């Protein structure tokens, strides 16, 4: 879920201008960026551990979605040594209208990347790590084997670390999902992002029911893996549509739902329809809990991997409590 508040990108490959990052959007009319309400403003990062984490990412030549998507929580997360690593490059083959990750033709996969990710996880001493990626429609398997290799490399370098992955939809990549599930991540996350009616304008390269089936299939293949999905709000969706997405996710036995405010990256991206109030987020959270999710995070600044380590512990506890009740 790509949002922007402060631009933390470093000089170099990740510091491309808007036109270079999103050439497909260059001729679109501008959507002025609205002033953000007080409840979603954040301070620039200053903590020394933030700079240490940043330096390690540079040293290992790793890409993070924290920077590429200009996440507003980067200061808090990196100051606690929490970083979401983005594998398979920094260029996506899709062109979603909400996302700040660069689009275009990606470079060839870096065969050494899984090892470097494993070493970085061990060096940071992470209890829990989130691995995501760009979409790689150019690859026969969509990058599934690279995900599996990365999971195995982390297991080898940091066997006590729990692993959460945030994957593409593997659209038209037969057998790809099975390769990733076989590597047995602890959490399998794939974001629906928005309601079905907005897919043609917000997520045109994806298919709502493909994403839903992906999550359902994970549970069929390995019920022990936690599944997770996320939504953005403030794009023009209706409350009843959000509630229907919740029902769809529960029909796929998804365990964990995140809901956060969409923030517009540039004037060429989809406009914010409105800023959803904290009270409305509380209402969404209550509704989702009532529908049976093991865990719900719904706040203006919620992002897919925000507080992921803490949330994973809560997920395990919630599953254990539910199983105890059923016993």
C-alpha cells in the first residue's frame, strides 16, 4: 500500500524525478495535493538508529518499500530497526494510480539478493521481517522462486526470525503460488487495496477476484500459514463496499485485515477523495472484528507492515485463544 508523507529517498537510483519514476503518468492532468489533517502528519526522522538502519540497507545494496513508497511511518519503524525489504528491484511492471514505486521495464534478477537479505535480517537481529516486491509480470513465474529463495536464506541466517511476505497477485502465473507457499512463510500478505468498483481506475493491471482467490488458495494449500490483506480508504469508496470486501476476505478465511488512509504521492497520482476520520476508522475496526478476523488494524496511518512484529505476536495469541475456545 503505497502512500506518501515525507520523501525519504536517498540520492541515486531511488531518487528519480516524478517523470522518470512514472513515465506513463506524465501526460495525465494534475490532481492538486490536499493539505493533510493534523491526525496524519508525522515528523521527519532524527533518531540515530534510523540512520544506522538506512546505512545497512545501503551497505547491503537492498531496496525497501519504506523508501520507494515514501511511507509516512519510516522514521518510527527504522528507529526500531523495522524495515520492509523490497526484492526483485525497484521498478514495477504495473502502473497503479495510487503507488509511488517506479514503473517500467525491470532489470534482471539479482541472484545474490536472497543471501544479502538473509544477512541483513541477521545483522539487524529482527524477531520478525516483512519481505515484499515489485510486480514482475516479465518473469515466467512472477518472481515466485526468488521469493522462495529469500525465505530459505532468512531461515538459514536467522532461524528464529518469523517471516511475513507481501506478494504480487501472480496473475496468469500458473504454479507460482505453490512455489511460495512451499517455502512456508509465517504470514502470507496480499493486499486487495480497494473495493472492486475502483479497480479500473486505481488498480487497472489487477483483478479483484484473482487477488481474493490467491488468498483463499493459500489457506487451502497450508492452513497453518496466517493470511493477511489490506485496504486503502479515502479514494471514493462507499462504506457498504468496504463492508462487502470484509465479507469477501472472511469467506477466504483471511486472518488479519489492515485499513489505512490513502495519501497521494504526486499530482499525477489518483486524488484523495476525502480524509477519513479517526472515528470512522474505529467503526471499521469494530465491524471487522465482528466479522471474525483474528486481528484488525484500522487507523489513518496503518500500513501493511506497520508494527508487523507486534502484530504477529498478537496473531499467534488470538489463534491460540480461538482454538482453546473450540477445544
